[in-house]
C-alpha cells in the first residue's frame, strides 16, 4: 500500500478543497426550499464518483435522488457496499453559529460547517480512499458499490423502497457506514449496535381562536395544559416510559455486556462538563452509557403554544403541539410502539380539545455479530490509521436505513465513525477534526486491503 499512502499524502490539500465544495451546497432535505440544492449535491457526488473511475448514476425517487456507483468488477474478490448521505440537518438557530454554516472554515484544527461530520466529510473519506487506490495502483483490491442518499435526515423513505426493489443490484458481502463517531479523541471504535427510532407530532386543538384567560379561564380546556398532561403521563419520576407494553420486547443486558461498558474509559464528570449539565438523569438502575446505548428512551424534541414575545399576554392559546421521539433497542417494534402510543395519548387527553397524533419516520434497532471476519478486518484498518486498537461500542442514535440494508441484503454491517461525539452533528457549529478526516481516509484505504484478504 506504499503507493496509495504516497498518493494520500500528496493529495491531502485537494481532498480538503473538494470537501469544502460539497459543504458549500446547502442540501437541507427537510426544507422544500432547498430541493434544488439537494439535486445539486447529489449530482456533485455522482460526478465525483465518475471522475475517479467509478460508474455512477443519479436515480430519481418520489423524494430526493439516490446516487449509485459501482467500481469495475474484480473477479473472486469480496464486494463492499458503502452507504452514506449527502443531505444535512437544518441550521437553526442560525444566530448561534460562529461562522456561516455553508461557508466552511478551519478553526483550531477543525472544519466548521453543516455536514462536516454528518455525513459529507465521513462519506467522502470512502470516495477519496478509492481514488487513491485507482490512481496509485490502477485498480481496487475488491469490488466497491456506493449507495449515497439525500433523505437520511428525514427518514430514508425513498431509499428503503429502493433497497427492497434492488437487492440483486446491491448484493454485497458487507456494508460499510461512517455516520457515527469514535469513542473518545484518538480512540477509534467499531459501533456494534444502533438504537431504532419512532417519531410523532401531537397536536391539541382547543377553541377556534386565542381567548382572554381572565374571561374564559377555568371554563374551557387550555390546550397547553392538556398537552402538558399528556407529555407528563408518558414518563414517570424514575425515567420509566409509561406506554403500555413498551418494555415487553426489550432484551435485558447481560452481565458481560454491562461489564464491557463499565470497563470503557468513560468519565461521568467529564461527560457532564462536555454537554453542559450539572447532573445526569434517566431510567433508574442503569449507568449513563447503558441508557445512551442500550436502553429505550422518550424525548420531547419541540414544544409550541401560545404567546412567545416580550412581556405578558394573558391568553388561553387555541392550540398546542409537541414533537416527540422514542429511541428503541433491538427487538422492539416501531409498529407496536406506534399503536400503543396512540392509545395512551387518547387515554390521557382532557375533554373539550381535539387531539391528533401524526406519525413520522421509524426504524428498528440492530446489533452486529462481533465474530464477523469483516469486524476483524476493520479492527486492523483502524489500528493502522489511528495507532490504537478500536473498542467495541454501541450508538444511541439511529441510522434508519442501516437496519433495512442489514435485513434486505443479509450482509454484515461495519459502523466505523471518524468523528467525535461533541462534533455538534445536529447543532450550531457542527465540526470535524481535520486530523480525523485524514485518518478516516487512511483507515478506509487500509480497510479495502484488509477486506480483500477475507
């Protein structure tokens, strides 16, 4: 791999320049106003793949386009499917960004921009590594397929349908995903589990207009009060979720799994300082890592109701709404949680208001078998690039399509993150350590060599 390494060193500046090009495209999938930017980002990725010698196509969907790429066939070699996404989260609140979110810049050795680590920067490491192999060696040591979507941040609906209809096209020996993070700075990790997710919006409609709280208060149901009652009834003082049957399918952590998590170099005080809280809280009887990685959770993601301006305005608001989500562990069914959630919301509703529940995206959790030869190959690649053996972790977040890929294609999934858990992936000032970007490219290049030996 000496020639590949030399190529990586000589083209480091070019890799960064191209990453900046993609980061400048405001490909926010949740906002219809950015539909043109989504299309432009997808075309950029397709053109980049074609430019390095990978046959590519932009595939229209009912939603945002899918980019598919396939390298020249190497007979007898393993096939790897690289999954990533070119869409990004909204940038709100904009006033908290220290630099414009779509004008990337480097500060203190970090790339700042929306999409820097989630997922444009991480996804491109697997493109640049292939570029290095093809340029330096004239070939890849294995077969690569690329599946890059534009809807990961809104549920991957189009991709899930595409995967189900194209299993032969996407057939592979293993799947590589870099849309997560290391365990700690300089401590690489192989993520062996993901939580699932199911999301809802609850809307409580009361009177047909805002009412004077003095004239009408006490005689009609206040929608904000009704919504608060629903939300407070979904979780108890011990962090236990009150949706009926919620824990029925949860597989308990084994003593070995709990010991493996306890043995990781995790500092609770440093964690609290990192996220800016004075204490931790969650389901009683579990550690912070266990709650984050391997236990299901309920969260309120947004609340809207009534007057939000300066001073007082004494009204009964006409409506109130909340966006909520449940993180699920493997074996829990999003469909079952959906049904039970609607039932308890209806039970908790006060009279005199209309309550509507709108379901959004959902996906099950998943676990990766640790005895996979591809896990062993990735471990060697990560140690080569980072200088330390990786630890095995789980991820509390969700990548909805990963479970779909695993189920539909029947292939092992390698979740290899180059970022850090404080990269502000869905927050203002998203960032990606420049050294991790380059180490990610190096690890990816080594990964192709190691998987080719399997």
